C-alpha cells in the first residue's frame, strides 16, 4: 500500500530548530504516511509560501513559533498572526504552535485567537513527542505537551470570566509594565485601567491589597 505524503511547513526564526524538526520527522517511518517538510524563518516568507500552497494543495500541518521577529522589527507579524491568516485561507490545515511560551495568558490567548490543533512547549519537545504530535493532529487532534495542558486545565477550572482588556492589564502588570504605561497596549484611559484594577481586586477578594497581590492571585487562578 502506497503511503500518503504529508506536507508540513515549519516556521521558526532559529533555523537549527526547524532543521531539527525536519530531520526527525522526515526520517521517521510512519505506517500510513511519509513526511515532506519545508521551512521558513520569518513571517513574510511563510505567509507567501502558505498563499502559494493553496493554489496547488495546502499544507497538511503548519508548525509555528509565536515570536518570529526581533524586538527592532515591528513591521512583520507574529506566529499568532500567521495562524490567524492560515485559518482564513486554508481552514483544513492543522496548526500546531511550537513555542517557548508556557504561561497561561499566552497559551489561552492563542487558543482563543487561532483555535490550534496542538501546542507544544519547546522544553518538552523531543523525538517521541514530535512523532506523537503528527499522528495525533492528523488522526484525532488536539495534541498538547504537559505544560500546555496544565495551563489549559487551570484556566478551564476557573469560574471567573475576564474580558480581553482585563487579561492584557494583568499580563502587563505581571511582566513589570507600570500602570501608566499600560495605556500603550490597551485601548483604555489611565483612569479606566485603574478602575479595572480595583474591580479585579474586588472579584478576587483582595480589595485592600497592592498590585503584587493582584499578580499573585491572577497567577494562582491561571489568568497569567
């Protein structure tokens, strides 16, 4: 029986990473298929390759890192942007994120914006997990590594619903952004952000405490 060829595009700005994925997967003897993998290092090249693939048959799987451009390059997009784009033009393509980000905020943000078929934290990726990921996303998705699954479960177990602005405020506080500077990342005025913080402290039951307590409680509840 002739095996089906599975086409994969891996996108990561560290070329050695994608070459590692390529070496392992193309060398694996899957029962039902063989792997042919392409690689790209940046958003624009990957976006063009995805677009071109749609004309002749889209990729079966996309492996996307989240952070594709350096801090000085603000014109290009992220892996999340690439995932959203791919969802629109090739909805049947399986999308798996391969990222060093393991925090609850980042993973759950990706789940909401892209609804990927898998998420692998890079520190948990090895030969066996790569092979298991391919089998799972092709036959019975989704596939998550342990840290990704823990973040998802922690969020699902929480009975408090926060909107996108609330989550962004908590995230930026957690990485050390001053409240007055959060206005650069959230479409709210400074008084509105202060009101949001007071409301969050109230629903978390820490009304009289400081921002560090808010960060600690948000992390405990899985929001960051």
